[in-house]
C-alpha cells in the first residue's frame, strides 16, 4: 500500500510542477515534475510485485480520478491534466503489460524492460500533448530528451534493492 500511495502522491505533485523548468546545458530542459514522476515507474512496479496487476489498474484509475478532482478545484491547468491522463493510461498500461509479460524474470530485468518502453512513451506523449504550440519544436524536443534521461536515472536508482542484496550476501 505504501508504494500505491507514493505513486498517487508523486503523480499529483508532478502534474502540479509540470511547468516549472530547469535548464541543463547538455541534457536540455527538465521539468521539476520529471524528478517527481520518475518515482512513479518503479513505485508502479513495486505495487505490481506486491499487489498484482489488477490492483495496479485500480491504482491508475484512482490516480486519474484524483487528477481530475485537482483540476476541477483549479490546481492544475487542463492541458497538463489531459496530457497526463493520456500519457498515464497509455504508458502505464504498456509498463504494466510488459512487466507482466516478463514476470518470471528477475526484478531488475522486469523493471528495466518495462521502463525502457514506458519512460520514453510517457515523455513523448505528455510533452507533445502538453507543450506543442506552447513552446517551439526545439524546446519540446529538448524537454522530451531531458525527461527520458532523468526519469530513467531516477527510476533506476529507486529500483535498486540494496538491503536485499546485503541480506542475500550474508546468507550465502
């Protein structure tokens, strides 16, 4: 349940900060939301591992509903929420189904394989929908590139299970 809460909270916080950008000379522009949303990919995988695929879809639906409520209350621009809903539904479904397909692989391989599809898909969908026509094509491309890099880094760091590694080393 903890990771479901983390997933939902991170999604709501990411939508709220989606238009706050930092410029990195090599990696392009990166939204504050990127660092927050990077958490969701691994949190979703942890929910999948502990609660199963059906509960992942329930969590995604609840997250979509909560995003709509926040939008109606005026907390987030509609274009951000529409982009987020479409990206969440498509990218998180891809992540869930790829993770499920490789359920018999190791944790690291399941996470790597599912995130290697869902992170670029999410970044492309969200930014094209949210920012096309708002920023230049070059700026949107810069944002997409930066997001893919940083979401991948955040989710990779969070996927590491150091305590389990040390426990397994001490029992061998």
